[in-house]
């Protein structure tokens, strides 16, 4: 197995993996972020875990957030936006390797912390994060209320 940063040409190869994690997503949405993925100071990274023969078996998407991140002490923060490993390749260190590479990438860009989030009821994600060294910092419930007459 090897972990490689995705080029724009590689994005289509992980479409089925992204859809497994985010069923309502599309590669088109990801390609909108292309300017953030290239250049001298990229702020968005897509990592691909490849099996022998270059078959994508997992991916992670990481951003460099310069704004406040819940539960973190400083800025910038590397943020694990999503991570997914195909079911047949789980519990083999693939996710851990993706996270380690995300840490290296964030650290090289001045981040002292790697953060992530999960929905309150996603207990398997909570267990995964704990197993690979994350610590829970806080729980948040967001609220909203529509403003009468405001443009949608």
C-alpha cells in the first residue's frame, strides 16, 4: 500500500469511495476546490491510499483552516474533512497511514493540531478517532432560525 497526494487527474478514481462516505457529493463539487489544491501554498489536500496495482482503497481530505476550530488552541489547524477506507481493506492500518500523512502535511504548513469532527450519533466514527489518537474536546449542537423576509 502507498499513500499519494491526488492530482486533479486522480479525482475521478476515488468517486465511488467518496460516494460511499458522502452519498450526496460529487466529484464536480471537489473539482471546484481545485485552486485550493494546487499552487505554492495549497490549503486543501486529497490523499489516496492505493493497493498493489494502484487501485484506490481509501482516501482522506484535509484542509488547512486559519479560522477558529472548535476545541483547538491555535491557528492554523489541519482539519480532517473526511476519511474512508473500502470495507475489504479496513483494520489493516490504511486509515492510520492516511491520518499520519495528513499530520505531516499540516505540520509542514505550520499547524500544531489536527482536528476532525463527527455527528453525535456516529459512534463508530467516535471509536475510530479514539483508536488512532484523537481526543474528544467538546460536543456542539448547532441551531438556526430563519429570518422572515430574508432572501434564501
